[in-house]
C-alpha cells in the first residue's frame, strides 16, 4: 500500500499537541472545547503551542458551537479571530459557513478565505451537513479554500468511505479531500485503501476524552498510525 500520507491530529492543549508531535503527527488542528465540536482557541493557547512545536499548526475559527450559519456580527468576530491566528503565527485556519438552506455560503466563505491570506484554509465538517455534497464540493472549490475535512456525510470516515472515494475522484487536483472522524489505528489502513485520499484527520477522542490527561497513551496511538510511513531503519 502507498505509504505517502499526511496525518493531522486535532488537540486543544499544549500537552496534547506535544504528544501528537512526538507520535509523528504531520500537522495539528488546534481547537478549544473539543467536547462541543471545537471552537476558536485563545490567542494565548495559539502562541504557546506555536512556541512548543515544530510541525505546522492550523487554528480552528469557529466563534461558537452549534450550526454554521453566521450573522454579520459573528463574521466580524471570525475576522478578528483570523487576525489573531495570523499574529500568533499559525500556519493555516479552519472554518466553514453555510446558508440557512444548507448550501455553502460562497460569498462569505470567499471573503474570509481572502481575508486569511496568505494562510491556507480548510473548510471543516460543516461540509458534511450541507444539503448536497456534490454541489458543495464545487462551491467550496470556488471560494479558494485548499482542502475539505469530511466524513463523506456519514457519522464517521469509515462509514462514509465509498462517498469519500467519490469526493476524492471528483476533486482531482483542484482541492484536497481530507477524511476525518472515527479514524483510529485499527481502521486507518482500511480507510486509506478505501478512500484513496492522501491527507487524514484524527482526534482520537476515545483515547483522550474530555478531561483525560493520559498523554502517553494518546502519543502511542498517534504513533501507531504514523509508523507505516517509516522504513525498518526508522527513517522516513
């Protein structure tokens, strides 16, 4: 099996970020309050994680939990949060905006993508609750976002593997489709085979649930997923 893949791990603390990096993660998605699905981390947390890590860090930009339909006040908050991410030397940002009818809000998303430059944008799993995934992928591409984090509209990436493969094929070289949700060491190889994707996202919420501080187990689970990128000699 092709071993050329990138693994992004989502975390909400410096300790978890360090553990993910030690485990071989290629990139971090930094959030606050993962228990509610993740919202924008504080500037202090962004700065602390940036100082502690060598791998790229993408910051979640989500002003509140709940739906992904934002009013003008909330969009202004998102712009301030994007500016904080830029000032905190994040390597990318993650957000998603929908309309009340479930379609991608192309205008506002494009506005924020342009505002975030030069940081690349990941359109997050708001995509999975959009009204039509085939139309949504074209809409997100039109905004200038670089990748889409998605479970294929299913509860988990393993459950949505066939849809994810169709999204990967539809995207071609135009945008990166990054499967995420429910990816673990015991199903990672099969998800890679079934989807044909090259970037993957995992939170390992069952390993490091809210309030748990067993970072050694978290690190070992990340390593279990990344070790296939290493040769027997231990070198990439």
